[in-house]
C-alpha cells in the first residue's frame, strides 16, 4: 500500500460479474501493469531502506518474490471468480465473521497509516518553512491533525475529483521527483564524489547483527500492499491466463525500480546515521540541490512530494470506510450511528470517529521525542494489521479451490497451493519479525516496544472487530436504509 495507494478493497462497479462477462476486453496487459505500478509505487518508504545502502536491493527483492507476486496472482484468481473484494472472498472461503475481520483490518490499518503518512508530509513541509521543524514532535502532531481534519471536510462533501487528484498526485509527486532524485544521484557519483554508503559487493547483503538487523524488511510488505486492488481488472484483458502474469511481472519490475533507485540515491548522499525516516527524501534533495547550486528547487520538490501524499490520503479516506459501510449496512456489523450518511451520501460519522482516534494517536508525536521512532512504530502497526487481511486471503483461496473447484474463474493461478503457502509463510514471518525492534532502536526497551506493537495489533486488529461481532443486534441491519441522510 503503497502508502499512497488507492484503497484495496472498496467495492467497485467495474468488478460486477455482469460487466465482466458482457463486455469485450478493454485493456492491454501493459496498461494494467502501469495501473498496478501507479497504485503501489511510492517514495515515502525510500528513507527506511536507504539506511541499508546497497543492501536495500536485497531487502526489496525478497518480499517482492515471496509476497508481492503471490498476492498479485492469488488475488487475480479470486477477483476473476467472485465480485465484492476481500470480504466476499474470505466469506465464501471461510466464514462471514472472518470476512468482516478482513474488511475491518483493511479499514483499521488506515488509523495508523494516516499519522505516519502525514508525518512524512509534515517533515516535507518543514523544508519549505524551517528544516529544523522536521524533528519537532509538537509541530508534527499539529500538522497531522490539521491536514487530517481538512481531508475529512473535503471527503465528506462527496468531491468527485478525488480520483483525478490522486492520478495527478502520483505523476507530480512520485514519478517526476523520483526520476530527478536518481538522475541527480548518478550525476553526483559520475563527477567523482564518494557515496555516503559503500557500493561494493561486500555490502550486497545487510550486515547481520541478529534478527533486529532485518526488521526493516517488514515495512516493505506494506509498501507492496494493494496489488489485489487491480486484480478486479483481470477480466478486461483479452487472454487473462497469458496476459495477467506478463502484466504482473512487468509491474513488479517497474515497482522495484521505483522503490530501489531512489533509495540508493538517498544512500549516496545522506549518511545512514544522519538519515530521518520521515524527512530522508527531502534531506537528499536538499543535499543534491545544494551541491548543484540550485537550492531554490528544494521547496518545489517539497510541494511535489506533498501533493502525492495528500492526494493519496484523500483517496484512502474515500475508500476503505465506504467499503466497511456498505458491508455493515447489509450485514449489521456496525451500530446505526456509524452507518448514517450525510446529505452528500458520505459516511461522515465513520470519518469523524476515525478522526478523533487519529488525533489522539497524532499526540504521540508530541509526547515521544524521537519523531523517526514514532513513525516507525506506527508504520509497523499498520503493516501488522494489514497482514491479517493477506493471511485470510491466502487461506480462503486454497479453500475455495477445494470447495468450489468448478466455479467459473477468468484466471487460474498456477500452482495455487504452493503460491499460497509461500505467501502465507512470508506474511507470518513478517508478522513475527514486526515485534522485534530494528537495530536503530538499540537504546530503547525491547519489551516496551513489543508491548506497544502487540497492543496496537491486538486492540485494533482483533479486539474491536470481535466486540462489534459480539454485541451486534438484529436492528443494526439496515436493509432499507431509511435514514441515509443525517
């Protein structure tokens, strides 16, 4: 996901089975590859991997093979056979309560996703105002709350331009600055300047200092999340069985280039011990622009990065909460208060409730001195919660192949059992590794870190959905939806 992804499991008209069977192919496999790349690739995670220098190549390739590809292939089979996204897949393959757990986790991960995303925005804005603010927790908390509530206001008015805004945000805020960063880095090295990180064969693998040295790989699972979103378009291909794998392999290559090259460029100019996990991209831009005597471009780069993040936030605000609402109205998973719509037909009560929780979480930035530490903790909790979705999806896929082998599918993943096993084991490993503090947290208490991550995962990912299921009442089911307007 990437972090600026379009919501992964929002029910979409294009996924209706009648549309899938009634229309002619409307998309080439290259187009689908580009769409998938656009929905996954992001610069926000680059500083997280740049601390490893050349070893970031390895740390990106491993999750791509064991997680990115399995997710893409399995979700393609499920999307081509069952409409309705993850909720339908898990409900059909396992049970409706587990289907609710899956769609809840897709929504709940955004509660920690927004603070970490907007912390990146805050640090980027700081480079326009005063770079010292990038490490100021109070400033970061204020920016998070102001931007989030502004986003709620925009989304609650049912703005139709959100999709276009997200598309432009991707081009302006990811592709263009990413290309500039890499080109400047190559010119920088080409002029004989030494790299801040060693670029020789001895550093192809991360230095082994115990399990903590590999913890940052977990963050890449979240970076790759969202591949299942574009699986709904598999039926738009002329020959899904042949073209979809080609599309996904091309997308994987493009995504890896967008992730790896900017991370390397950052490592060339910013030493690992000086790198901020939130402001690392701007640190690199500032260093390159200063070297090439074009410091006036630093604010421009900041504005470009901000545009992508804000566009992504608006898209996410409009997505997962809508999917949760639609399922809850038909099945009665949420109380009536959270099911009501405002006069624009938007789930405003869900957005506001989520905003209150997000604001409380944002205060952590003001209370904990190290902004990078808070950013990493929130990113890890986000990944942990989202991994529950994939665990359920892989198990459901295997079950559906056994229980409904003759169900029509536009695409059948090869060696589904093996693919799901690899994806499942990789997700479980990432879930476990997420409880280990990275080597950068050497001075912090291990048990306090584990407790914080465990509480975040347990409360947000398991306890809250269990409480909704445990205490739901028949009258929460609003089939007629009489009072849609609050």
